[in-house]
C-alpha cells in the first residue's frame, strides 16, 4: 500500500498503519484494511478459517463504523478452492464473487455469522461491503518493486530490493508508534514524504554503489539503518 501511494496509483490523503484496523486509508471515503497473515509453509487458508476471518473483521468494522466505510481483507497465500487468474492477485475481489466461485464459502460465512449471534442479513451486508485482496509474499515484493520503478527510474534490481526493505522498515516503525499512541497522535504516511525518502535512498545507492550496481566501496552507514529511519521519518 505504501508503494502504491508513493507511485500515485493509490489516490488517498494518507496511509495510517495500525489506525483503527491494520491499515486505514484516509480519503474523502475512508477505507479500512485488515491483514490476515499466513506462513508460506501452511499454504492457503482453509475455507472455514477464511470465512471466520472475513466475518469477524466485518463485525468489528460495522460495530465501529456501521456500513459507511468499505472494508478490505487481505488474505496472504489465498483460500483453498480458488486459483483465480494472475490478474486477480493484489486486485480487490468482491466477497460476493468468491461466494459464487469457492465451494462452501457461502455456507461457512453463514455459519460463522450465526455462531456470533448475528442475524443472517449480515451475510448479505458483508458480501456487498467487503472485498478481498489475495496475495503471496512474492506477489507483494514484486508489486512493491514495480511501484518503486515508477518513482525512480533505471535502478538495478538489487537497489530496488534495498529500498523495498527500507520501505518495510518505515511502515514497521509507524506500526510500532501507532500501537502505543492515541488515535489523535497517530503517525500517518503521505505521498510526498514517501517519494522524498525513496529518492533519497536511490541517490545514496547511486553515490555509493553506482548506477549499474558495480563495485564501489560502500562506507559503513551509507544506507540509513532502521533505527535512523524511525528517528528521521516525518509523521
């Protein structure tokens, strides 16, 4: 999301890690994002577990906001019974569509809603108000590097990898800060700040490594450590 914001593909005012949910996209029509991680060796989410995550996220979401905001649930590694086309990865997919394409998903959603003591109409509401992003870790890295290439041109893959890791550190620092802060004191990420940081890191790479990534001596501290990133990153 941070790389999408930096590239201009994601048009929002700011990105707030650990806002009300895992991510909050501030815009005239705010969007809440919940991320459900899963280790690669475990494979895809079983349908029942995926349904529980979707329903629980929707109930938390609507208890706080009603149905005035959209909810996006990110399922790392995907869901059993759904392959999708390559263009479906990292693209929002309506839950209503997946109910049609994934065996037992509709029944599992209904069962989870009933187990929480909520009316059956909740299933219809979440099918309208919730979308899913399905991705693997490799998808996320490739997508981040693609967006970085839109911000800085002609960098080798090694440089993109370095900047990608620093971007992860920036987001992680914001997550840590917001986990302890009150909502009014939250740290948010803005496009200008992200672009400035990415360009600064690209300049450091070119200065100390060279445009083609060929041998130059890289002095200690040439790239900002995670702690320095945290100390210098603007809210």
